[in-house]
């Protein structure tokens, strides 16, 4: 039986940096990037967007109000969507696993980021099962997210979850996942082999 392997997206499959968006948005509107971060991320607006509690137009309006500027949605999309960078080694790993594992994506994300990722990093489409916070209205480390994923796991099937945030790893482990704290491609490959996953490359 193929193993069930669930991956986090940001800073596991693809490196990202929220400050890239804050700098881009600040440059457009003459604002300090750290001020943008405080007003949007620490205020909870970005979290509400990722939970699917704000539509894109609502998010644009909330950001405009928080920053006291009149944002155009297209400008906000452009600024918000440039935060990811490629990781060829992780892409190669997914390619290796695509035919040999039951792949799942579990991500705290929003519609703009996810649609951009599918366009610019097509290997992400190799994950047939997806739990995305903006669609399920729940975010890691809520254990219910991981319980939803476990519904796809068959009796006796090896199940693995991979995330860079220790709190998420602990939550997944508490409900029954063999959870791996991601710290780099080589330790991850070693951990997968430890759990019996067959890989092509060393």
C-alpha cells in the first residue's frame, strides 16, 4: 500500500517571505514595510483572508482602511503574490513521490496565493488531495484540520505529515500522524526512508 504523505506548502515545498509583499505594497504607497506588516499581519486581517472569512474585495477594503490608503485590488494582488521562490530539490522529491505515495497538501493559505502557486509552480498540482484553510475555514494547528486529513487514510496505511512549524507538527502527531519537523531536504529524505518510503535519489 502506498504511504499517505501530507505536506505543508509555505517554507516546505516553496520558500516564502511575507516581507516581500510588505515591501512591494509599501513602495507603491510610500509606506514603511514594517508598518504594513503590523497593520495587516499582526492585526488579523491577513489571517481572516486565509480563513476564507474575507473575500478578495473585502480583503482589499480592509487593507485600504488599515493603511489609510486607497488600494487597487490588482496592485494588492501583485504585491501579495510575489512572496514565493522555487526549490528545485523539493520539486524533485515530489516528482519522485508522485507515483509512489498518496500525496496531500495541507496549507494555511488564501485564494490569491494558491492560484499563483498552481500557475507558477505546476508540480503542486501533483497533490490530488488538498486541505486549504480558505476553503475549509480552519487553520493549522487546529487538530480538526489533521482529523479531516486522516479521513483519507486507509486502515494500515503509513501516514506522514511534514511541516516547518513545530506547533503544527505536535498537533498532527497528537491526532495520529507520524509527523516530521521539516528542517531541510536531506534530513527530510532520511526521515522518509526511516518511515519506509522508497525514494529514487539518495
